[in-house]
C-alpha cells in the first residue's frame, strides 16, 4: 500500500490534536508525519503511534516533500500558508472558513459529495465544512436525495469546544467559580457561558444573522450542489463541552412519512438512529462525544404543513464536525487520487 508524508498544521490545538488521534485510529497510511504549530509551541513534543514527535514552527519551508497537509490553525494562517503548501506539492485539507466558498475549492463531506474531491486539482486545496453544517448534511442528504428538501429551519445548541481550548477552560473555570461563590470572569465570550445560552456564534452581519448562521445556508447549498434549498438558522452557544445538538425542521417537495425517514437513516452512512421515545432514547451530546456517528432521533411529522419533518441531530463537533471529516477527505484523496 502506498504511504504518505502528512503534515498537521495547528497540531497543538483542540482540533489538531484530535486530527493526530484520527490518523492513528483510522490507520491512515502515514509514511512520515510533520507536526506544525506557532512559535508558542517551540520545544514541545506530541505523541504519534507511541513515538514522541517534536513540534516544528510552521514556516515557508515546512511543506517540502509533504503529500497531504491537514490544516486547523485558523483562517488567517490558512490564507497565508495553504497556497505555500499547495505550491510545494501538497494537497491541503483546510478546516478553517477561509477557502470554503471559493468556487475553485471543493467543500466536501464524504458521505454526501466524495466525488467533489477531484476539484482539488484547481488550487490544491479542499475545504472542510463548518461543524454544524457537516452533521446536518450527513443526516439530511439521504432525505434530500429521496424527496428533495425545499427549506430547512435549524436552531443549534453548540458546545464551547468549537471555539477552541480557551473556551473549554473558560466554561470549566466559570462552573467552578459559580459553585464556590467566586465572581465570574469572561474573556472568550462576551457574556458568562456557564448556566447560560448565547445566541451569538461568530460575528454579526448587516442582515442581522451571524456568520455561523450564514455558513449553514451557503455551505449546505454548495455541498448539496443545489442553490434552491432554503436554510434559515439560529446558532446558539450552550454550556456543553463536546457535542453540537440541532433542532431541524424540513419541508420536502414530495411527502415522506416518519417511517420512511427512519428506514432511510437506518441505512445511511455515518448516521446512527437513536429514536425510541417509549424508552427515553434520543440523541444526547454526552453520547455523541468521543465517537464519529451523527446521531438522529425525535423524528416527527410537522403537522403544521403538508410535507414537514422534525429531527434532532447530534454529533461530536471536534470529531465528525472537524477532525474526522478532514481525515476522511484525506482517505478519499489517498485511495482515489494520489
Ligand atoms: P500554538 O499552540 O503554537 O499557538 P485552537 O483552535 O485550539 O486555538 O488551536 C489553534 C492551532 O493553530 C494551534 O495549534 C496553534 O499553535 C496553531 N496556530 C495558530 N496560529 C499559528 C501560526 N501563525 N502558525 C502556526 N500555527 C498557528
């Protein structure tokens, strides 16, 4: 089997460390691994397959000889270094939002549009979608293929790990401060996140939506290859460490029953049906955390319209919402294109 030299850019971050674990767990054919971060991580080492690997400070020469570079180092860093990596001959799989809507960069969820990977030939870059979009399209694609979804109304309940390690620490510290009656400090979020819900993810735009909400519209259309799908989103940060939950309402062109949706999703790749209300079984963030399936349950008919369905969709935002999806893209590249 062919083996590849892989670089992980942002290797010390919340997603980067999970990317390294995913490469190990999924036995990606790694010949050599290069772990890249900023000056702040100089001197650190990280474990890969029981070997301590020194972290290198990313610079213009970091990508010589690299076949695949998986990035999770922020948008600005990616804008600067992805073209450098591509010029050096690497194919970049980028987790930031920097390249997602570039028409010459494919946006890929392997369960939905694996063939789009071929588009890497244009710029040498493939974009990994936003975490809340990934889990939604994994669950909705089989329904879209069967009866065409006209409109999606989604509200999200997103974990703090999506903001990075500092946000995980902030929630932890605030919970401790609360129970110990110590004054609460907030740095990462504009308000206290412990025991609170913030209807604010990423920055606000002129139209009153946040960037995160507009990502759910634009990225869903690009991944589905269907610009006529309507999406309206309200994205909310909640005091959960790992696992995004979503309440999703869809209106379909053709009628589909709850039973048919259950059958479709029971056989859909990457989906696990958890839907037995009589036994109190429904998807939970705590159950989604640490594994790769997108959990779907609470499937009900929307009785207020002729062709409507409600679902509750939960996945680990750091795994399927970021690291796992990126490594799956690398797998498609390795198997079919490199
Ligand atoms: P470092 O840990 O050295 O700062 P998170 O999303 O958890 O905040 O992680 C961001 C990741 O991106 C970290 O690995 C961080 O490295 C890395 N990173 C941020 N800025 C740069 C940069 N300019 N060059 C290389 N890596 C960067």
